[in-house]
C-alpha cells in the first residue's frame, strides 16, 4: 500500500486494485501470460517495469498493448473481452486455432482468471450459474486445463459476505484440480495436497476474519507474512 | 479461374433452408457483415450455425437470430442476448456451448480431414457428459469430433480473384479455419486485388479453400467495448 493512499483520511484503496497489484507480483521476466476479464485484466497495469512479460489474448494475439488513446481505437484490434487495445513492437497475430494450440500445448506460463467459486482441491467454477442466462465458457476451460500455472484473482467473498472459497464447488465446474493459488484482497492461499494454506494475509485483517469469510478449513503458515503490494 | 461474384445476393443464392453454416468473427471483430445482411434478406430458415458468438442486438448475427432463421447454434460464448435466452428456454433454438479452443480445433480438424481428437479442456465438467474419456500418460482427455459445414461465410482484409486471403490484426480469429471446413466458402473482403498484389508470404488462407470471393462495399465495424487511455497516461508495458 502506498503512503499516499493513507494520507489524511481512512479511505481504503480499491480492493480490486490490491488484488491486481498482488497478482502482478507472480509474473516473472520472460513469462507469456493470459489475463481473464475483470480484475485479471487490471494486473497488466502493475507489472514490474524491470521485467518483460508478454500478454496473450486468446482471440489471436501475443504482445497485447494498453488501451489506445481516444481516436486511435481500431475495430480490428480487440482483446478477448472485446475491448479495444493497441499493439506493441513485437506483437504477433494468429488464428484462434493457433491461439489455442499454444494454450493447449502448455506454452502459456500463467493464466490469471476470476472465479465464482474455488474449492480446497483447486476445482474452479467461473462460467455458469444454473437458472440464470448461460453465457458460455469462452476460452476458460481450455486455459485452466493447459496453462502451466493457474491463479485465481478475485474478491474473497460475495457482496453479501458469503464465502466463495469452499470445501467443494457447488456451481458447474470450469476445470478440476486446476487452481494453484488464490489471491484476494484479504489473503494469498495456495492449494496443496494437504489442503488450502493461508500463505499471506492483508495488513488490515485477521486470521479469524479470513476464516469467517472462507467456507473451508485453512492451514495457517507460521510465521504468517503480510501481503506487500 | 475467377471466383469473383458480383453481388452478395448472388453469393448466397444457393444457400438452402436447413443448411449448416459457419460464420467467422470473434464478437463483432472480423465478421462477414455484408454476407450476413444478404442471408437475412434471403430469409433462409432452419439454419444450423457454427460461430464463436451470435452478435449483438441488431448487428452481427443478431439480425439472423431476430429473424428466427436459426434452428441450432454451436458456439463458446453467447453473451447477454435476451432474445437468445428466450428462444433457448422456449425450445425454439438448440444451443450447444463448447470450450473456445475445442471449437477452434474441431473446425480446424474438420477442414484438415481429421475426424476426431483428444483434448483436456472440459474434463470433469458438464462438457464431458457423453464423451469418451481416455488416459494418456496419466492425464485425462475428451474425445472431440471435427466439424464441417455446407457453407462458411468469412471476412478477410484483402483478397484476390483466386481466393487468396490476408487478414488484419485480431480480425483473423476463426476465419481461416472456417475457410477450410466448408464445402463452399464465401469470402468477403475490404480490398479485392489482382493476383500478384498480395505478398505470397502474407497469405493466411490459400485460395484452394475459397470458392467465392467478393468486395464489401461498406463496413460498419462496430466496436463492442470502446476502451481508451488518457493521452498523458504512462504506459507501464
């Protein structure tokens, strides 16, 4: 948390920004990374300027650049969220088949996605709520099945304060045993064979509060470091 | 050899009711706008469509849907189309959602003469229901079948009368695979040039896959989500 965010008032930084900032620390120089829609897209804003990371967009692009300056939007240049973007020196374009061949082939180092639910086995549900309109899974099932690492970046609980990290997902799954790490505004949690391990905690919360908002047992790492962003 | 067709009406004239049609594009990017308009005008019925998305209200595949021309659809993401929801619930449209990479590869396989393949996407999910699951080296995969179509309606940036096509940026997406997977591929382009004008190294769809080609007089190219950054913004990447 930057000093300026605390000056004068008790205004907390946007939890979504905190999640994106912490998730950005998982990136390493040379990584090819696919970012999902929402908080994961924000991760691109916080990449350490000392490393070079190449972003993949599954609609057929490597080297995704920032949003264009107003007036320079190109309808032929969008990301997988259908947002206008820009290209960089070194960008390449390819078909959807080539795009998913590089995903399926295990060439993507890291996939960061949002979630509706994650459970202690690393099962992920993020595409469908029965009884509501089915939008479709898009590329999420392909990404979680084949990226080398899958990180979920999401708010810890629902808006009503109900846990999203559970013993077992209740919603239809996107993938089974695919999530390696969960990053929220409260915690960094690793999925391990022994169960979910609380590895880092936000400075402004407690283990009891994290447990209250988590629907499954947490193993607490000792000593427990604070999340640094 | 001249694959150039003079009008969009002529290009779609022999598409019958009940045809299986692939439509290129991702969202509204790289869609065959003029061919879609001609298809709607012809009012073909009971179509089986294969396309990643189904457009938006009033644009892209939206008007095909609104005209009640679609009997079944295979895609990966259908967004928040209220009408589609109503039609699916009312049993008027049979919707099959499949993972996007599986869709892309099924089309690629269909065009490449590969009847089926194994993929890990969807293992352990409802996508796996009714499909063969096989273990290769300790990892599970689903058997998925290739897809083909009667017609593919695709969009490229530039093309020549032999059907060679060059795409532009992310407007390529599903167009090249669909070109290979249909008995009759109809390509519309923004620039129709003479053979020799395209850089042979840049041709992404060789003409063998294209049966008809024509010049689109006008392109709307609507933007689904217009996102920009302030002029002064620091670019962190």
